[in-house]
């Protein structure tokens, strides 16, 4: 029982010392005021969207617009409804 407590204590001490002395290995840029002014929101492409989100919105818009072309042509060529020149229904 006492050996388990000692082992847990040594593991906790070893883990904490590794965290304190090792730190993070990632090389983050130094956050100076100049860096922050130059890179206020580097991942944003506009006010609310990132570049990838904006590309997705544009692709979806192009796709929807291309899907509407046959409907628009049908409206222009008056193909979406029967003619209304006669008051009688033509089968």
C-alpha cells in the first residue's frame, strides 16, 4: 500500500517537473505588439468568414446559379405554363 502511494507521488512529481521544465515544443511567434498589429486576424478573409468558408459559399452560390439556368430559360421562352390566348382549356 505504501509502495503504491510512493510510486504515485514520484509519478506526480516527475509529471509536474516534465511539464514545468519541458514546456510546449511548438514554436509560436513571439506576441509583440507589432506582431499583433500586423496579424490581427490572419485566418479571416472578411468580417465573419475564413478563406475556406468564403470559397465554400462562393462554390455553393455558383452551383445554385447554374442550377437555375434551365428554369430561367423556361420563363424567358414561356415554357413554364400553357398559353392563355384562349379562354378554353386546351388538352
